[in-house]
């Protein structure tokens, strides 16, 4: 793993968090416990601060950054799908961000929001609690907190637990070995 000090800023990585050998965590970054940081992920706290809660899944090639002297904040049990981008935004607990989605400056994703694959949420938007958004630009198509969506919430929780388990499995000595 590549954990980088930048000037006087040193990343803080929580207990039980796995950072893949090809991921980069740079500067003013705080990552909670039992997170999974996949290969190719880039978490850059070089001129802004990044705060990530516990039990998050930050999958392959995710990019997280913040504007100068500002903060990107991610709550706990957030899933960030392969290749998504978070820039200078706030993401509350239990949010799911689909593959290749873009969450731009000053966006607020409220708890249990779901961002579909490839969606683009433009500057300053607020996605309501449990709201499901898709498309470019992102638009609402429903709410995951409706009574009939209980099965979907349970499935999403199972996937969140799988990535916590994956972090633990990767941390076992000898589990991940480079084969030439």
C-alpha cells in the first residue's frame, strides 16, 4: 500500500482497514475502521481534507479529493462502486454510489441515498434521505425507504458486510501474494 505524507499531513488509517498495495492515500486523510480500499483507488488529501467513516467499501479506481482548505466527508457503511469520483462533497451513512458515478462539489448525499451507475450529480445538489437517482444529470426515480424496498435495503447491507469481511480476509498474512 502507498500511504503518503504530504508536507506535515500524515494519513490516519483505522484498525482492520485494508488498503490495496496499488492504492494511494495521500496527506490529510482520516479513514475509519474495517474499510476496504481497492486496487487503484486514490484518496488525495493534499490541499483539502478527506474524512471517511467505518466499514466503507472504496472499490477499484475510486477517486476522492477535496478543494483547497475544504473537506470531503464520507459517513460509515458507504459503498463506492468501481471507478466513481467524489469531489468536495458530503456523503452521509449507508449511501451507495454506483460504478463510474460522479459526485461533484458541494453535493450532499443524505443517509441511504442510492446513486445509480454512471450518474452525474452536479454542483450543490442535495439528494434526499433514501432517494434513488440515475442519469446525466442525475434525476430522482424513487425512494429506497418506501415500505416495499425493505428487501433491497437488506441486500445492500449484506454487500456492505461482504466488503468488511473482504478487508479482514486481505489483512491475513500471506492472503495476498504477488505471483511473478
